[in-house]
């Protein structure tokens, strides 16, 4: 417990000091604690330390944890690959989905969002390093997809997300993140002024992401250590 509290504190302090270094507005970077493959009890501990937003990659795992932790006001973010046969339960449980790269998935999430819940916050995943094997919409296709998704009634399009290829050099990390930021700025210029989210940066590239305007950083290992389950 002490250990987890310390790590949350260290990551939180890191986010603050990097934000200051790059003159980011106060409180403009949110920490998403990526709890995939850690037990629900660990999430409960982190919540008791004040962390409220958690990210999960596997639909079934998120659903089970949400059930076990239904007494807590957790903000659930789905950040894994999403197949169409899993959209219904995700639409019922998630507050955010970061990984939409097809209109079909966005439509299903909108159709299946329960009426008593607010619109689902959604980010489009961009294949920013343009790797053939990775998921994500290609940069030149983002605007067309965003236009369609923004029209869906039970979806609130919030911005863009990327998982760049692993890169250890800080300046090279920045070069990739600046591309995502540029795409977002382009969408805003074209009239999508509601966009307020750049979901980018993980344990190893968080400072570069914040330098380039990340508003949500997705941190797993630096908080929870090596993943346990499976
Ligand atoms: C696992 C994961 C993270 C967290 O990665 P760490 O390196 O453990 O911080 C962030 N984003 C996505 C999409 C992930 O799958």
C-alpha cells in the first residue's frame, strides 16, 4: 500500500514538474493509471490514494473489474483494441474509449450507449508512425473519420490518441508526438473546436508527450510495476 502510494506520488510529481518545465497550463495533464493485468484489489488501493481514472486493454478484464469495483466512482477508460462483438458491454461500462479507428466501431458504440448515461467520450487512434502492422487510422484519413464520428448522437469526440513505435531518444519521441499535435490542430482549424484531448505518453516517453501537448498520459509500469496476471 505504502509502495503504491509512493509511486502514485512520484508519477504525479513528475507530471507536475515536466508540465512546469514546458509551460503547460496548470492541471492540463491528467494521469490515466493503466491497470491492465493487475488485480482489482490493486485498483481499489490506488483509488483509496486518490487516483480515479483507470485504463484497461482487454474488454472482458475491464468488465469483470468494473463489476467488482462497482461501489467506487471510477472513471473507466478503454485503451485496447476493440472488436465489434465487444462494443455493447464496453458502451455500457466505459466513460472513455481511446482506440477507435473505424466508423463501424464508433457507430456501434453510439447505438449501444445506454440512454441513462452521458455521451461516451472518444478518441481516434492514429497510426502516427505509419507502421503497417499497427492499428490506428492513417494520418491522411483522420479528418474524414472525425467528421463522421462527430455527428454520432451518443458520442463526444474528444481528440486523438497514439501509441508510437518504441523510441528511446527524447527528441525523436517529440518528433512523433508533434505530428499528432499537428493533426489535432488541423482538425480544430477545420472547425472541430470541441477537441480538447491528446492521449499520448506512457511510462517511458511521458516527458516528451507532455512537452508536445499531451492532456492524458497513460501510465502503467511506473505506478504498478511489472504486470501480474497471465
Ligand atoms: C499498457 C499500455 C500503456 C501503459 O504502458 P506502460 O509502459 O506500462 O506505462 C499505455 N497505453 C496503452 C495503450 C497500453 O496498452
